[in-house]
C-alpha cells in the first residue's frame, strides 16, 4: 500500500475478521483513514467510540471515499454486494474479500466489468475463532498467520501488490493458490473439521444419556468440539457455496471411517496402532513446522534409508522433474519483472520451494506451484520488501549464492540461512567479489553461512573468476542489475548459462562476448514478464541415463530433457565411455534447447575425463562414478576439487561407498581413480547428499546383493518422485524409516 497520509480503507463487515482488520490497521498504520459499513449498529458504534474507525455509513456513501475496500462478510453476501459496489466505488479502487470459498466469489466477480475484475483480488486469511462479532476482534489475530490470495490471470499486478502489502501490515504470511485448488484444500483442512465438530455435538445431543455425556465430558471433548461454537449462518453459507469440494472430501472421510469400523470389529489392534501412529507422526510434524516457537528454523530431519535389491530392469518412457537451476531462476526473474510471469514444469522440490518462500517473504505474490504450474505477480526491480525473518535456503547453494547477489544492493538488510549441510559450504567465493562491489556481507569465521547482508550501494567491477562457477557468475550478474556502472564477469571455462539466457528472455539487455568469455551488464534495463517452460532436468535424467547404460537389455526414453550446451557433460562423458545415447526432436523452448533422449544398454569402458567436461558435468559425477565402477578398465578424474565442497565431500563419500561395495578406488585432492569391476552388497552412507543417495540406488542394478543407503531424506530436495519413477522403469529400490 502506498504510504500517503490520505489513503483510506473501507471495511464492509465488522465481525471477528473485519473487526480484527480494523484494530490491526489502527495499531500498525495509524495514519490510515478507516471507514466501515455494517448492518449491526452496535458494532459500528463501538468501533467509532473506541476510535478505530473515523467514518461509517452505507456502502454507497463510504465506497467512493476508499482506496482499498475489504469485504468481510459471508460468501453469498459478497456476491450480492458486487453490482452495487462496482456502481459506487472509485474506478481505481482495489477490492478484496476474506471468504473461505473462492470459486463462488470469482464467478460473481467475473459477471462484472473487465475493469472491476482486474482490480478484485480474492483473499482468505487462515485465522479465526469460534467466537464472533466485533467484541471478539483482536489487533494481532493475523500476526504470523497465513493469508491465501487467489488472483486471476487478468488481475493487475498493482492490485495484487497492494493487497499483499495490506496483509503484510497486519503481520500475515502471504501464499498464493489457484481458485479451485484453494477450495479443495480448504474443504479438507477447514470445512471438514468444522462439519465433524457440528456432527459430533449433534450426535451426542441425540443420545439418551446426553445430559450425562455433556456433564462428564473431559477437556478433549471441549477441544474437539470448540469449532461447533462457530457462527452458524456463516458456516451454512460456506457449505452451500463449496458443496462440490465438501462432498468429495466428506465421501473420502466416510470411507476412512468405514475402514476404521472394520478394524475395530475385527479386533485388529496392530493395524489400528499403525494407523494411529502414522496420524500422530503427521500431526506432530505439521505442528512443528507451522506452529512451533522455532518456526522457520530447520527441524529434525526424517531418517530415511533406501534398500536396493539385485537385478531389476530399466525400460519405458518417462519425464523427470523440471530443471532445478532454471526453476530457481524463474522465480527470481519473475519476481523482478513487470507484469505476470507464468511458469510450466516448475520443480516442486524442497530447494526450489524454499526460493518461492523467500520471495513471498519479500512481498511477491506467487500462485502455486500446482502440478508444476506457477504464476508470479512481479513487483519490478525495485519492488522487493524487507524480509521480516531470515530467509531459509534449505540445502541449496545455488539459491543462497544467487540471492546473495540480488540482496546485496537492496535498500534493506537481510539474512540467508540453510540446513546443516549448506551451513558448512564456502560462501567466500561470492562474498569476496560482492565486497569488491561495495557490498556489506558477513559470514561465519570460516566463510560459511549464515550470510548477514546490510544495505549498500554497489558499483560495477571487472571480475575474472579464479575458477569456473555458474553460481558465482550468476550472483555477480544479479548484483550488476542494480550496481552503478558496468559489471563484467569473465570465466576461465564455460559454465551453465541459464542466467544469461533467462535475462535475455525477460528482455534485459546484456552483452555476451565469446572472444573474451565475458558477460557485461549494467543497471539501465528492465525485466518484462514472460512465460517459461522449464525443461526436464538433465541432472535428474543422468541417474536414468546411467541406469539404462549399465543394465543389460535396457531401453529407455527420456522426454523433454534440457540439453543446454553448458550442461551436457554427462552425455559427452557417457558417450566417450561407449554409451548408446541418441537425441531426437531437438528444439528450442523459451530460449533453452531440449530434446528426447533414447538410451540403450551398451558395455562401458573406463576413460580419462577431459578437463573441459568437468564444469559441464559437475553435479552428475556421483552417478558417473557408478558408471565407472561398472565399466571395463580404469576411469580417472582430476581437476574437480569443487566436488569436495558440494552438499558433501562427494569425492570422499563416493570413494568410501564404492570401496564398501568392493570397488577399488584411489582419491586425490582434486579427483578419483576408479577400477571398473563387480559391485558387491553392503551398507553405504549418503551423508544427507541427495545425489549420492540416488547414485547408489542406481548401483543396485548391478550389485550382487542388497545395498542399504543411509540418510536419504534429502532426495526430495532435488528429485521429488525419484522412487516412483525408478520403480516404474523396473528398478528394485524402496525406502524405509530409519
């Protein structure tokens, strides 16, 4: 919201939600002019008497005075008010609502003019109480609570940003969802619990001993039935307007009740205990992640192991998840762009979702991701807001290093944190050149996270990178978007160029000089929203490329894989080893080259990996080491010291794991020598490194016996659905707790 002293907000409905909005704004933004409309004279009188609102009256009287109008009344009431509201509100006024049903609201909005549709931002605060009315309102009801916005594609970014800032002023965390997904989720998480509370109270009321039941009911009954004290009219409205989604989840719950009845009837206490224990774990995790006093701080990770069985096959046609590097960058660029960016194929892994969460915390409205689709309402280069807490990057060095460059020139302070693994990784490689640009960044004494960044004005530099790193290059280019003068980054060897390609896709001017291997950028440009189709991640495809290459009889097709020339080292190295990989249907999608990959089993031979391939395959080496272990002869890698400072020391972790399976290895400070031969069975530790865990899962295809792979929970950070796809192709791998 603009900070002008003449800004006014109209709240229609001074019940619990509307009253709490009024009280919260009166406390956090006392310069606002607050207006109110309500059918209850007592609520209006109390709000005016308490000095919360400065004016009240009819909708036709108040709406023309408001910059922002908040409809805090039940769904059917909102729908009925819209024609009158459009007729009397200002043509530039932004309108939002607070109802827990969105399809009904959006359908009603879409019956109004296009101009009105563009200014209406559907919203829903996930906050409330069984109490109702203005007397129950609280000025901190929304602090730390989630608010879901469901803007349409046509909704103006100006309107979305304004409503986002409105809720930030009340201390809320803003999420984005599509309309129908919102209604499905809320039917399950909010509407169903209320329905059950109403039903349980009604059921007990109908029992003959109802008086005794209620007289002797314990605190558990009071806690569970609390929701039955909610406003009856409002909830009747909700169930009518969201009937389809509510009936679907009610049918699913009824079926689950029937299963429980059958278990009780059969006296199957073991099955009951397993169901209850699973529910307890799920609920405890939910509370820890969302309501704990340590919210936003890394919680104790799940302990997951993979078990592989010998044999298995690799056949079929699959599409692996979207490219993680491009997914990260799509969020960054879309947030800085002017307009609405639509993304398809987004990787819904934990790393990329942490990047989404970071930009939401900085005031960017992002709808989704839902099944790989996401919509970003850009705030422009200078529109980011100061984060109210540390930005948690999980396990992602890419996200931390790129955001360090973006945040260094901002007008606000920030802090970047990560999980235990990321907190050990070196950040001096980005902090040092950023400091040369004028950045004020502090790290731990050993140069590791957290990164604490103070506001600073940056100036361009001419920086020759001492080692090839796409993360360092991208970090400095993002800083160069804001720095005075020109920033020039020169790399000693080619690295992935997703940042340069995407900047050009968003219309940002930069100069790429192939003769000097340098990229030139300055702050004069603007990013304009575009659509992004994220190709399948070649780093994820690499596990299946190796799996098919080492498994007799294998034939696998991988669809829509990104084959950016700065990323195809894994293909080049495997082909040098004798792999049978064919590319077909090569094409450009959003500036990125993609193709389908057909891979068949072929006997592999050991090779000396060429230095120019190392930066092109830096993330794929764990599974390439497995290919080397299955090849005839010796494979040698030197000049890859960067592998020592990834999520784990990948040279050492892979060497220990392969040795435990009977493979002869020799390690160096910058590489490894692997003697191909047979793989045995045993136990290996992934050290929480997702790529090592998946590499040894692939090794199970050629092992003589089972392999137990410890500490695999982080696989979800880069490759959600890995086990499902592996099983689908014929691999014998499963997960167990512990």
